[in-house]
């Protein structure tokens, strides 16, 4: 199998590349712009493999995308390239619209032009998998779960941009016949996770005895999915999913943010005792604007129709994640020192004017 993976130097993308190149033997072309959250060090274990190639390119660049298809001649696309941090979308929405919406449009058009000129057998086998998020569905009441039929109700610039890209992918299927699939996943965690997201941020702050910021009352619920389980789900959907369908991917592990933070603290205390329990570092901070209260995915469709289910529980996955960070400072230490130190993101100045907001969005 020959696939183009966009965003293959990011967190989920690099896990997917490692799995397909190393464990499945697929030929992979990784197309990545190399933004702040991308890291080629995450691909060091496969970078010299003959079945792996890398092209630094922006998915909004039509010429570069058309060239990538023409040169590599893929059997399909797994589209993961995206701006993904909600906090950053609040203060810098323009990059999210450009990459997530306009970039997806460019990629769809490049794929469509390539696909329509394939031989009939290759055209029938071609797949375009778009990887999205459960955040497009908005927020849930207690004890509810997102299903594939849940109405879209995005609440942040990030989720709105991903909802837009989902609709584009569906439209290209209905209008042009492009064989597309969509997955919507819950919160991922695991090795090689850029330290702006909750689990790596808390973990590294706790190691350095820094405050552990918890938004609001910490009772927001997120559903947690170990990244290596996720990439196996993506591969399963790509290989066996029904064209035009959406599959929700979750780890059946909904949990309050505060509970997640406390679990990380306890694991670190057990492995590296250092005076006061690390729970004492928990600091409640002003909540994120428009913070959704609850996400939880019902993955019954992918489990029953395609036979995938998460192998890691949250308990086994979070323990493996903590151990990985303790043993791999070579990867995260340069990021903490040179790219992102853990400062708060996503709060607008109180004096922000309408003109300043407009300037922020472009």
C-alpha cells in the first residue's frame, strides 16, 4: 500500500507513520509544513527506512500537493494536517481557517484531479480518509455520548474549522464521487505529544515542581484514547471502512480533567518521590472562553462493523505515557527550552478591541 499522510510529523501523524512504515511495511509519503508542533525527531526510528519519504510542504499550496500526487502515485490519502490547539485558536483563529478549511479544500481538489485520471481498478481502490475530532459535536449533558448521527454544534474557532473541513469532505463525496471516509476521535494521549496539551503539560510541570493549571473547577469531562490505539483504528477504517461513512473513535474512558491531573501526580509520586505530593501543585485558573463541559464518544459502530476496539485502558495507557516521558527527556527537553515553556495560551487581553480581534483572525 502506498499512502500520502499529511501532518505526519505531528503527534498523531507521527504515530501513524511509525506504525505503517515499521509494523505494516506500507510505503508512506509524509507531507508536513513543519509548524511549531511538528517534530521530525518523532520519526527518527523510521527516517532511514526505504519505504518512508518526507516532503516539507504546506497543504494550502496547490502546486506542491499536485506534484506530491504525481510523483508518489498513492493508493490513498490519510489527512491529519491541522492546527489543533483550542487555546491557540481563541487568540489566532486565522491560521486555523487557513490550514483546516482552505488546506483541506486544496488537498481534496488535488486528490480529485489525481483520482479521476487513475485506471478503473486503481480508482475503485482509492481512499481519502479525513481525520477529525469529537469537538465538532459541541458539548454533552451528563451520561450522554456522541454518535455518528449527533448534530454538529462547534463552540470554538478550532472545532468550527474542523466541522467545516468535515463538511467539505462529505460534499466532495456527494458532488464528485471522491471515495472519502471521516473519523472523529476523542482526546489522544501518549508518547511524542507536544507539551501544550493537558497531559504532557501537567506531567512536565509536575516534574519541574511548577504550578499545575486546571481550568475552572476541573470538572470538564474528556474521553481519552491512547494514540497507538487510534492509529490502528485509522488503518482499519482506511482498509475496511465503507465509503462515505463516518466512524467515531474513542477509548471508552470519559474522565474529569481534575481526575486526570491527579492520576498523573500520583504516578509521578510513586516513581519519583520528591517531598510534598505533587497534587499540592494543582492551581485552579480562569476557565477557557467557551469551554465545553463534556465530551464522550460511543465507538460501537467501529467496534461492531470493523472489529476495532481500544487495547489500552486509561490506567495502562497513562502509566505507559508517564514512563515514556521519564525515559525520553532527549525529545521533550528541547521543546520546553526552545519552543514552548508551558505558559498560558488562549486568553485575550481585557482591552482587546473589535479591530484588534479582526486583525488577530487573519
